């Protein structure tokens, strides 16, 4: 089955190829028909081009032919045809080889026209090139160097520690006042006991200092909250 299909495909391809090869012959060569009837050629004269073929067909019961100088068809009986191909341009007169000058005809062969070459299209005019203007380079301005400011030396604050001087003749204890700032620290000064003094003043001074310290701590905590 596959072999049969391949054979059919090959045959179809061959027929198409032969048809394509025959196209130029059909396009450039033509056949014109002339009937011989009533002891006359019809049509006459007949005009063809170089390479064309003329076929004569005898329609009479008598025999006829188409005879040219140096060539011609065979003697044609009724229903027979004869053909001649013309390869040279010109006007060719002919007659019948059986009846002579009583039957005359003419074939006019024109030269094959050569197609004139198509001139190439004229390109449009080219516009002159536009000059390119070059922009001069821009020089960037250089900023002057920035001098970092020099911090002036800051003198460290000097903190003076409070000093208390106990008088040798005074038995009382000096109590420093509570500072206004919450970061101040209460300083407890305990003077040396005077000779001959009892424990009463010392206890009173210690209690007073404790009250002052507690007050300062409470004030500091209230300010922070």
C-alpha cells in the first residue's frame, strides 16, 4: 500500500514538473489554424510571430497543400492536417502544390518583441547633512575648602568642697542647709564633742541631721517623679 502511494506521488510530481517546463513554450509559442475549403485558404493573410506554428486542415474532398519556396506541407486529403513553424520574420506567400496559382495565401511573420528593460527607480534627492554643533565643555566651579571650626577649650568647672570649722570653745554642731538642686548631696558634719559635755546634745544633733537627710531624699524623689 505504501509503495503504491509512493508511486502515485512520484507520478503526480513528474506530471507537474513537465507542465511547469512546458509553460514557457506555451507562453512564447502559439499555433494558428488555417482551413482549406472551397479551393481557398481561410484566413489569409494570417499574422503570427517568430517561433509560432501554422496548421492547415483540408476540408475539401479534393487534395490540397500549402507550398512555400523551399518548404511546404504534404499533400493533404480531406480531414488531414499539416503544420509549419516559422523561425524568421518576414512575409511569405504560398500556393497549392496540386492546383498552383489558382489557390494562393500569405503568412506574415513578425519579429518577437523584446521587452524593454525597466529603468531603475530614481532615488529621491538626498538632503545635505545637518551640521552638528559641539557644545563647549562646562567647567564645574570648585568650592573653596571648608575649614572645620576649632572648638575652644572649655575650662572644667571647679567644685569647691564645703569646709566646716569647729570652734574649740563652741559645743554646738553646725548644720548645713539643704541644697535647692535635686542633685545636691547633704553633707553631715559631726563636730568633735566638747570636753565635759553630756550625750544629750549629740543625740539631738544626730536626730536633726537624720530628719534633714530624710527630707532631702523625699524632695529629690518628688522632683524626679
